[in-house]
């Protein structure tokens, strides 16, 4: 009987100490906010690009003759992130001239990507292959998605320039 009483008391004491420790440590430790790591954003964008974009635009960004224009060495990749966001979200159709070559294409909309994923893809494209543009902020993508949420058709080049997008 004495052994049983001591064991129960020790067990209750151990449980109380563990509960007190966990309660205090969980309430007093606040995680430090994570800082955005540009490298991880570019790497995430690269992974998404390779899976979703490289079949047409190629892994080196040089495009596929007659199918998709290059992103490497062209002004499209570094001029207007808003234009690029519209193209990713709603797609692009019709004639386009890139790096002196004419394409008549239909790029499907990729609006299924989350805003941060679109920002990551654009950051990768805009900072790779010799491009030195700034990274794309997720707030820009959120704003563009909200502005174009009622659009059901893909863009034409003419419409993109009529939208007042920086060129």
C-alpha cells in the first residue's frame, strides 16, 4: 500500500511539472518573423517554371521556334511585371513579335496558380538569364488578379497595351 501511494504521488508530481513547463514555455516563446529570402523565392519560381512553363519556353528561356517566344534576351521579361502577370493569369492569344520574330500563338491561362506562386515565377523569369529586374511582390499579383477577375478571355498584345500597363 505504501509503495502504491508513493508511486501515485510521484506520477502526479511528474505530470504537474511537465504541464507547468509546457504551459510556461509555450506561452513565453514567440517565434521570430521570417524574413523573405530572395534566393528561396527564385528557387521556388524556378521549380514552378520548370514544371509549368519550360515545355514551351524551354528551361533556358530561349523558347521553342514556332511554338512559344523566348523570355531570354527579350524586353518582355523585364519591362512590365503587370503585363506578365496578366498573361500568366488570363493567357495570351494572337500574333506577337518577340526578338524580331513573329508568333501566332495561344498561351493558356495559368490562373490556377496562387498569387505567391505567380510572383515566384515572375521573379525567376525577371532575374534569370541575364535579366536584372526586381523581384515581383505578391501584392502586385493580388491587385492584378482583383482588377481582372471578371475577365474570361485571354489577352491580345493590343489589349495589353491598351490596358495602360507600363511599357
